[in-house]
């Protein structure tokens, strides 16, 4: 989007032979034609990567017993985790099209899911964690670093683009995180 710094004449019309200074406003969008992604999207993808890595490791070390019939909370937790990944992808797609709500939603998922839910468990198995070594420590630390960084970068990107996000997408992200965390807290850990 182009924003003229000053109009050329009293009516704003540009007279022949004159020029105006034009400043480009930073954009949230990604065209898909090259690898120059917006910073918020790079940080979001990194947060999602470490978050998914952590969840896969949790299931891999047998934190959840998935043999036999699942309890209601186990099934709800698994469906919640899948829905969070789906909503993260939808948030990235919306943000890459320029929607401030998509960027804000990704920021909520970074803080609530990556940092708090997947990074915080580092207190239960601090470095050097023997479970799922050598991937557990990078999964915890990466979730914390990128999960905290994502909302900061999202807010910065929204501010630079002068975009005011809607509430729907971030609210859905928050509801998914809270619902899955409540379900997870009530799931028996094996």
C-alpha cells in the first residue's frame, strides 16, 4: 500500500514533471512467489515446529496410553491437539493474505500453546532430559523461545502495518488452547 508523504499541490494532483515522495507501508502479506516471508510467519512456523516436535515426543515416550479404549479426556486431548494444529495453519493462511486476525491468532497460539503448554514442562525434565534425548531439550527450549517471541513479533508486525485485528480468530485460538489444556490436565498420565 502506498501512502504519499505530502500532496503535490493544493488539490493533491501531481503536476507534469513533478514527483512526490512515496513511502510503502509494511505488509503482513506473503505472495508465495519467493521465500521472503514476513518475520511473523517465519517465527510462527518455528514455534509450530517445536510445538509439534514436543507433542510427538510426548506421545512417543508413552506419556499417554493409547492402547485399548480411550477415556473421554484422552480423546478430547488428542482431538484438541489436532484442532490446534489445524487452526494454526488457518491462522497462517489468513495472516499471509493480510488479515490481522490471522496474525493475532498465531500470536495467541504461540504464547498459549507453544510457550506455556509445550515449553513449560521443561520444569519436569530440565536439561539434560534423558527422556527422548537429544530432542526433548530442543523441543522444550524452542517452544519457549519461539512461543514467547511469536506474540511479540505479531504485535510488532500489526503495529507496523497499522492493522487492527478482529477478535474472532484470536478468540477461537484462545478457546482451543484453554479447552485442550483443561482436557490435558484431567487426562491420566501413564
